[in-house]
C-alpha cells in the first residue's frame, strides 16, 4: 500500500484525476451535490482529507476505483475487505442453496411422477431413451453450474421444469449436441 498522502498531495491527485476525465469543478460539484468552491478548497489542500463518503461520491462521479482512492487518502480498509469477504461467503452459500433447490434432470426422469416433453407424457421407454441420450451426451463433459444471472433468467422465463424442457432453443441445442456425440462415438 502507498504511504498516506497529506491533504495537499491528495487534493493534487484529485485535480489530476478530474482533469484527465475532462470534468470541471462545477460539473463535479453538480454530480455529487457539493459546491465547486468547496471542492476547489479540497483540491488546494485547504480542507484536509475528505470524508470516506465524499471520496466514494467523487470516485463514482469520476468512474475510478473507490478502494484505491480511499487507500490514497489513508483510510484503513480492513473492515471494508472483511465485509467484502463476508458478503462473498453469503453469496456462495446462497448459490449453493439455489443449486440444491433445482432437481437434477435424471432425478426428474427417474421419478415416479409424470414427466412431459412437448406437452406429451413420456412413457417408460421414452424416459429410458432420454436417460441413455443424456448419458451419451454428458459422459465426457464436466459439470458446469449455471451462473446466478442464468438461473434468475431461467426462473423468469419459466415457472416449471416442463417449460424449460419445451423451450425450442434447449431442444435445438440438445439435438445438435446429441448428433455430434453420436458422430464422435461412431468415428471411434
């Protein structure tokens, strides 16, 4: 980490960052709801190091890293990093919980309940065929869990698994991958 800048050095840094972005003091003031005269005093080192919140606002307005700017100002960010790690842990736990909520397609096909494809109930024979096709298709592939965005998009697009299975794009991708896998097996 860099040594803490004094108020004048920090003000000079802010001025350099602002002018590189082509933003005037008046424009910056309007963007963050501070007077241009107050910001000028900060840039000239006459107001001391700005508050944590003001630095965040300036960084956002200039589209630069808040963390780097706060570190340059000498703020101790250990609490910030701890909070980020905690937030990331919660996010990972939430993602794992979501993954366990969505049933595996083999579990669906092996279930005692009716399973539909294209609005038609699958017979036992068709379920077995589907399982064999899936086994061929995915035998060499690693599991790739969907991203949070993809999960949320699928949830919005469908209210149940049958809607996802009926999705034309899913059908087309499945058919194409199955054909490729069969050709690959035949060529061996």
